[in-house]
C-alpha cells in the first residue's frame, strides 16, 4: 500500500463535502489497479470500460447519498463493487445473447428461437447416449455418485446420507469418476461436443 | 481450458487503465448528480 500525502479517507471526506477534485484524485490514484482487476476477469476492453464506469457510478451514488461508512478502506470497497459487477456481467451473459462486433452484422447472431435445429437435436441425443454408455463403464461406487449428482441433481450432503459415506468420500468419488471418464474419452478419441 | 486459466499477462497488459473518455464521463456524471433528501425519501437529479 502506497503512502500518499493525502489519504483516501481524507479525499473521500472532501468529496462528500463537495470537492469534485477529490474524486478525480481518487480515480487517478486507483484507476489502473481497478481497471486491471476487471480486465483480468473479463478479458475484454469494452466490457472492462463499462464495468469500470458502472463501478464509479455506484461509488458516486453511495458517497453522495451519505451511505458510505469509513469502517472499511476505500480501495477494497471499490474493488468489492467491481467484483460484484463482474459477477453480474457473467450472470447476464448466461441469460442474454452477446453481440460481437466483427464488422459484419447478422441479425441471427442476436436473434434465435432458442431451440436446437433438427441436426443439433440429433447430435445432442447421440452425445448423451454415448455419455450414458461411458458412465456404465465406471466402477459402481463412482457411477452411483455421478448419477445422483448429475442426473438426479442431488447435493453432496444428500449423496453422503443416501450412500452412507462422508461428504469428502462422495466428493472424491465424483472427482475420480470425472477423471476416469476423461481418460476413457481421450483414449478412445470420443468427441462429445455438438 | 487450462490455457485460459493460466493465461499470463505480458508487461504491457499489466499497465492497463481506462480510457480518458471513461474517466471524463465519470467526473462529469459526478458533477451533474445531485442527491436531495426530503424526509425519508432520496431524490437523484442529473443536472445536465
């Protein structure tokens, strides 16, 4: 942590009391660290700019509305906001189609009916069938845990209660089930993607 | 997948910072935003 002539806490107080210059100093002081943190998560310059901007909009609103408390340090607080916005970004990404600007616009890159076409449905069915066969090759204890977790959506706590082993053992069996599946897939050059 | 997680930054990437326009936008936003409290209600006004 660098020592500055004016601490962050003083700048924050000055900003709350109306000094806009104090905010400029805070941004100048921490922009590189905050931006690099965001970029290290999203690997996209434009998205990083957006999240950086949204982070400081939240900071400004919180400070101006008098909701900020000086219990924590300024930078960790801002980093936490940035971190939460990065998480929001990825959550949104899972729900919404992303338009990537590659010079050519295609309406179908942002609009689809959400259903798989006939070919993809067929491939998906084959992949799932292949996977079911591979799972049958696993040792019984590993197969049991994997089926409960992946197909019945049970938690490891529920699996441990059902099978009478500890949670750690159930986790270990799941891990080895996945390792063994990968080994079989690699060994037989099986393609499980559509 | 492993490559994705282990992707290392080069020196230039480590010195990343936001564009000046982004910082300017934030500073202008800050200047324009007024938060007014009336009893328990809080109003945000952008004075542009």
